[in-house]
C-alpha cells in the first residue's frame, strides 16, 4: 500500500543534519534499486533503463457510520448490512450502474428471461460456470433452495420477503405460487397474480443468492459466515469495528474485482470518520456530514461524490401507543415541527423538505398534497381539540448513527424537542445502540422515533407499501399504522401493469397517508461520499448499496 504524506507541514533541519539525511537517503535508494533489479514481479523500465518496482494499492478501507446488523442479506433491513452483502452476494437480475432499470445487460446471475402474456410466469436462463465461495455450483436448484428458505421464514429471519412478495408460504397474500428448476440452469416462477414490481424486487440486495450447502450447514450462524457468488468472499467480522472481505479468485467475471481486499470500518462519529479520512487511515467515507463538504473540496488529495437522491428521513409515530393513536395528535405535531429550519441547519443545501413518504423522483409522487407547514398555533388548537390543551410528556428516540437521510440524529432530535416544547409537549430524548434501536422501534416500544428509508428499487411500492402497509407491521412498518382502504389501493397498484394507472393509485394512497399522518416526512437528502483522489471506478448507487468490483487505485 502506498502511504501519501500531506504537504502541509514539515521539520526544519540544520545544515549538518540535512547533509547527514541526504547521505542516508542516497544509501537507502541504492539499496532499494539493487533489490528491485533482482526481482521479476511488478518491474518497469525507468528513463535510463534501470528497474523500478511499481506498487499498486490493493486494499480499500471503507469508513462507515455503523456496524452491520447481519451479513445474511435476507435478514437485513439496514443499509450498513447491505453495504457489505452487496459485494458478497449477487441477485438474479441487476439494476443499472446509477439507476434502477432492470435489463439483461446489467449482468445478474440470470442471462435472460421471458414473461408470459398474462404476467404470471417468469422463466430465467441462468448463467453457467458460476461458483459459490465454498466451491459449490450455482444452478437452478440453488435458486429454488433460496426461495424456499425465504418463503418459510418470518419477520425476524426474512423481513423483506413478506414486504416484497405479499407474505410467506401459506399466507393468503403470498404471490409466489411456485419456483421450479426446469433444467440445470433454467428456473421458472409462477405467480398467483401479476406483480408490476416483480423484476425490480428480485434485483434488491436482500435477495442475494446464497450457497444452499452453507446455509443448511450453518443455520442461524450463516449471518456471521456468509457465502455467496459475489466478487468478494467473507474473511472476518470484528463486531462494532471491521468486516473484511477478499477477492474471490474464481469469480465468474474475468478480470474482476480489481481490489484484493476491502475492510469496512465502523466509525459512528462524523468528526472522527472525517479525521480518519483526512489522516489517511481510511480511503473512502460514507455519510459525510453536509457541513464538511467544503473541507473535502479544499483537499486536493480527496474527492467528493454525490449519491443520486432516492430517500426519505422522517419522524415516525407508533400509532398503537397513546396519545399517538389519535390522528389529531399526529397532525398537531406535524404542524409543530419546522422542517425548513432543520434542513437549513443540518443539511447545508444537500436536501429539500419532504411532504410525502416517497421522494419526487419516484413515479406516482403526488405534488398536489399540501404540506403541514410550520404553524405552532395550529398545533396548539389541534392538541386542545384532542384533549391535550396543556400538552403531554413523551419520549423522542434519536438515531445513534448517521445515515444519508439523517446526518446527525441527535441534533435533529434536539431541534424537534425545542419545537415540541413551544406547543407544550415535553419530549425526553433517548437512544440505543443501532441494532437495539431498530429492534425496539420495530416492536412498537417508542413513542416517536427518527428513522428513514433509502429506496431499494425505484418503485413507489417500495416506499408506501413497505413502510406503511398493515402487511408489514413487525417488519418495515415501524409506525404500526393500519388502514384497510390504503391496503386495498396498494395491493391494486401492485397488480396493475399500466404505469399511469399505477401512478394514479399511488397518488390516492398519499392523500390517505397525509390525512392520517402516521409520520412526519422531514427531508429528501443528497448523500455525500468522500475518498482518496486516486480512487477510480466508484459509482454511488441511488439505493445506497454499492458494488465495488470495479474500484481501483491509480
């Protein structure tokens, strides 16, 4: 690895010390040249024909805001897990390099596919010659085994499966009737009803295909010892510190990956992560605080990337807890929060205020919705109408890690706390370690909580159905919000294949959600990533899950 010294300081030497240092450097250089001339690897000809060894950095240290929760992608719901699993596992179909289009040219484990006229049968021709990291072969039986495993799961073991495919095996909404190995490398899916986002769902990180041999042998321990077909294979996980992966020598895409090793390092504190990047301890840093963008731009040895925006940061209410089971209370608190002040203070121009649970880039976004504008007096009126003229006491949960949609959960919570105090509501800020925070919030233990969502597939279904449908209580619907009318519309939208008709259904869904106010949409952010200026081949994906097989150092 090349270690670069920054040109912003030095030591002043006397003439005698300087001459001694020059002699030592000449001696060292002569020794190095002699050693290089005797080797045969990584040797290039210099200007005078002498041999010079070229070193290329082959390890990437990726600083991130938190540790992974699990390395079994089907059990994950958090972006920190998917950052790693995206590089260990592969899906049947892939998104584009910087979009969510699904086409065969994007190099998934399926080379091509056909869809029946009625939209109920999908037949995939699978790639041959692909190996799992344990040396076993990827084939149609492996695909069947993975889907059987997921369909037999539950909200703890396979939360995304239910969200994307209408439940688990045997449940009335489950849309996958069967998965069959037609030939060694041909697999067929039969659906109970058409599903417009089916291909996009298959491309999502949770549905990375795992080695059946490994997950059958390891059971629940598979999440600590993942085995996929991806460009990198798992080496080691030091909890709350690092996850290490190494180049898979038998990877099916010739010449990839470029790197020998990636170390994902958890550095929750924004300032500490930035300092680690500035000092050269890490090479790439996700979740850069918008306030630090100018610092990065002023460093010639660093570069800054903007991830395409496809997210929502929000304040969620647990709608099964008093007084948040009352829509009037939820509407009141929606009026009480100054979103624009939060965006101005903590996003530094890299976000816009939100009024819907999905971003404007998603088809079906309803721009006709009138937002709950900041209005403390209106908030007090609604609280009085709900029976709380003097307000009430509550807990406000602050995220313990920075996320793209929430660069500093503690500070955002403090701003909301001050807003609520202005309308008579006393909010005590509490927090937990990240995995515990997610688990307790999912179980309905919070009054109100800060959270967010980065879209997995670019479809409105992935925001509205996943985050707010009653089918997903206990998985990604942390608000535990139920509305049968909304549910019927969202299921109809899944089945509808005409895009404009789907978009109209999603616009209707947003009107219902806005009236019931189970969450306060706060911001849609443009996430920032910074790294060494020598990094090439890195393209941030809007889903937040980046495949790093093309990354290299100049």
